[in-house]
C-alpha cells in the first residue's frame, strides 16, 4: 500500500498536500481499496468554508456511500471536475489524478494530521 512521505494524513483516511496556503485533498489508497469501485463523486461547492473534520464530500461505490472529511479549515477554491464523469480516477490514481478538492487555509495545519510513518502504523493496526 502506497503512503507518500510528502503528504499529511487524517485518521479518517484523507490525505493533504500542502503547497503554501493551499491544501489539495484526496483519499488514501487504503481508503479507496476499502470503498471499492467508485461510481459517483459529490464534490464540495466552490467558495464553501469548511472546518477540519467537516464532512464535505461524498463518494459512492458499488458497496456503499462514504463521507469524506476535510483535514483542514479554510475555503474550497477548486474541485476536481474530472471526477464528475470519471469517479474511477480516485481508484486508479488516488494521490494524483484522483484528488478531490483544494482548500485555501484559514489558519495553521491541525496538529492531529499524521506523518506518513504514523499513518502507515494506523492502517497496519486496522489490518
């Protein structure tokens, strides 16, 4: 299971790529594996203000619908429109083409975000 070292991770299995005050968000390879084949992505609204831990996206798979939580607080400034017609991009490339949305940070990164090493320990413990 791939866990890129340059990313931060939420215990709810989202990843955060920080570039200045812009954070790109997606779900981890572990999460997309657990969800199964995605068939629909409901993305957040541009301009929506989210808090860390807020449910802001829903991904539907052949198994179930699952909420995705923002790992950071701020304003949604971009969404991956490619997922509307091709939600399977999340399964195929969760860390690149399958990103979900971008947030302009309104403060500091939450201390609760995990390093790659800590996230690997978390998923190892979940089996």
